[in-house]
């Protein structure tokens, strides 16, 4: 199909085409268009005058008409788009009713994309009314990504938004991810601050963990339409996840709300986990303390001089292990690096940001002799915990840096940058991918041709092929990425 700009001589035929398409839509029960309301002659005349009205003919027959431009309704600004810094759009694609069902829709979209490429656009963005199932099937069939939905004043139901990259070099934009949660019996120590402080839609109280960016099976984070992070990686490959498009996703980002103390626990390294936990990754992690009452403490290792035999005896006796735990004071802003083998426990009242290897392997030493409503204790894993404990661990919490960009951790598995924004601050370029979280303040993320207002506690996945990013406003953000 060849699209060319309409001329004034085409106008009456174009109007007749739209009127016939509206009539056919209404007859089929699709209320997306009503001739004279949307679309109408004034709209079409405006497109004709602007040079954005395109048509395709076969002989004297008008096959289709469409407006192609770079205009977007303000409602588009809130959509979680993934593609492009120079997007284009088409509006009011009309296929003659007697020509529908012949594949002209696919041909028309392909022709629109070619026009947009010639105009320098790198992505296509469009919407369609949610009852318009034919359009949705068409867009899915030709590979458009469903990005979200918007509401317009003239219809009660939402419109679904779709997008398509127009080249292999189209930049991939930061994508807000929706967390999975662990709560209830899985986190009896949790609270409700994930909702009251960060507005997270937790389903139950207590909830202890918000898995912000996660590929953990059954606990995957998702985009606005429910597509999981593993599915996004599989679909968009190396430009989305670097070398991890073909390898195990390496990291997991969490918020943790500890209304009560967590169990005393330890994690294995990669070698031990692979051999003993079905090939899983080990777990090295780090914490950034976000909130902590005055006098808060963490368990951060075992007291110097303790032998493995002493630790084993104390663990077998239950509460005696408490005397061997190394406790440290912490305050908001402190950073704790917790390598595999470090015995640790989060203290009551602490909320923190956690970056870790993508693993759910935890061995509990001790759970403070707690019982549930039925008098049951949580499972312990003393033998495996003793196997992997590092008795020589001696690190202390470190204060977060106050530089505009402070790299507070640069470890084997990940880096952690704290971005302190007072006006405008460039975001470091990512290595394979990044995970950007707004921790506090009032900030907007900018890139060429776009922006996104960030909510406190919002986490974005930053793809390999992301454009340069800048934070503006007043606040603080965290950026984690694989080493």
C-alpha cells in the first residue's frame, strides 16, 4: 500500500469514507467513532490544511485515510512507554468497509511506519477504544506492545495504548515496574509502612517485602499491563538487559518493612547454593537504612572470637545464641554490605532498601523463640547455616555519601549509587541495566523528548539502550546495577 498526502480535491471522498466507517462501527456495536462528533469535518479539514492527512487509492476507489503526525494528547504523558525519544502517531485510521478483512489494516500500519521513518521518528504510539477488538487483534498480530491505557472525555471506557519501535536503534525508555509482595505468614515480622509511607498496594497486614524489580519465580515484577520482567527480557533481548538477556537475571531489588525483628539468618555463596539448592544463585546483599527509630540496632555478624563449636552449641540451645550475636547501631542513611556468610538480622522498626543477588535462599539460625497463633515456630536451618557462616566478618555500617552522585558500594555482584538532587543531576549510565528508585523528595526524570514525574518509592527498570537521563527537583534516588 502506498500512502500519499490528500489534496483538497480528495476532501469530500474522505469525509464520505469516514461517515461510512462510523456507520459500520455503530452497526457492529463498536461505539469508538460517531460521525460529526469524532471524527468530524473540522478535524479532517485541519489535518488536510496541516499536510498530515494521507490516503491510499486503488484506481478511483478510496481504500483508506489516516492522519499521521507527532501530536499526542496530554493523557499520553502518563503512559508507561518503552520505545523512542522521537515518537510519531497516526490517528483516525479508516479502512473502507467493503475492503475490510483483506489485510489492508496491516498494510496501512506498515505504510504509516514508513512515513514516520522518513520524518525522523523512531517509534509509533497509538491508542484504540477498549471495545474495538478488531484493532486490538491487528496491533497484537503485527507486534505492537500494549503499554497501558488512558481515559478520554468523550467516552466512558478506557482506550488502550500501543507502541512499536521503528528501527533496531530505537532507544528503550526507563520502565516503571510494579512490585510483587511477600506478607502474611511469610513475613510475620512485617507491618504496613509499605502502604502508609510509599503508597504500595499491599493486600494484607503484615507485609514485609516489596519486590520492586524481581525475576524470582512467582514473585516477578510487572509493567502496567501485567507483563512480567522475565517476559520483557525474553521479548526485547540484549538492548533491554545486556548480556543478561541470555543469562540468569542477577539482581533483586526490595523494600523491607520490619515492624518486628527478622530472624537471625545467613545466606550461602554461589558455589554452596548451586550444589545444595538446585542450582540457585547464592545471596550477597546490601542495605540502605531508610527509617529507623532512635537507638535502632542490627545483628551484623558474630562476636569476635566465637568458635563454630560454640555457635553450634548455642544454636541447639535456642536463646543462648543471642549472647554471641554482634549488634551495631544504625540510623537513616547508613549502608550495610552483607556478603554471603555474614550472619544478620534487621531490627524492629527499621525500613530499608535492599539490593541483592536474585536469590530466595535463606538459612535461619534463630527466630527469637517466636510462635504463631497456633503455637508453631518457624522452620530453622541450623546445619546449613553453620556450613556457610563466616565467623571472621568484621565490617561496620558506613554513612551514605552526600556528593551529587555518591558510589557507596562497588562489589562483586552490584554497585550502588546514591543520587542527591538539588536542581539538576545527571544519572550515571547503566551497565547492562539499572534499577532507579526515588527515595524521597520531589523529582522528575527527563530524557530527550520525554519526562516522568517520580513518586516516592517508585522503582524504574533502566534498559541497556536507555537514553541519557537527568533528575530535576529536590530529593534523593538510588541506582543499582550489576557489576
